[in-house]
């Protein structure tokens, strides 16, 4: 089922909340993205930032499974939401 932009943003916000509550993974996210804790608050409504949250999650299948299991989300939804938020700019054929 295709994601609407609103549904994709809602899922990304859920991923962000899950990351913030994960004491082991949050520092990895902050280090990998260069985001600060202030960015987590200040950019929560920024579609590009939310896409980067989903980009981070889908880098590792273990993280996807952990998030989906914790939230009852279908395993393919994070990647679908990432594609929706990234739009054509997120398509790379290299």
C-alpha cells in the first residue's frame, strides 16, 4: 500500500521517538547524522530531517526489525515511508 506524505511523516516521527528512547542506538544516530539533541526538537517538523531518520533506520535490518516489532509496524513500511518522504530526490541508480 502506498504511503501518503502524512502517513510517512507519522511513521518517521514514531521512528524518532523510538530512537530517542533507545539509549544504545540514539548516540549512533546522532554520530552518524551529525544531529544534536537540539536538532531532535527543532527539526521534528522538517520533512528532510524525518527522511534522514528513516534513512538511518533502514541502513540496518536489525534496527528495522527491532522498531517494527516494538511498534507493531509491518517490516516494509519504513522503506516505503522513506521513499515517500525522499520523493524523486531519494532515487539513486548508482
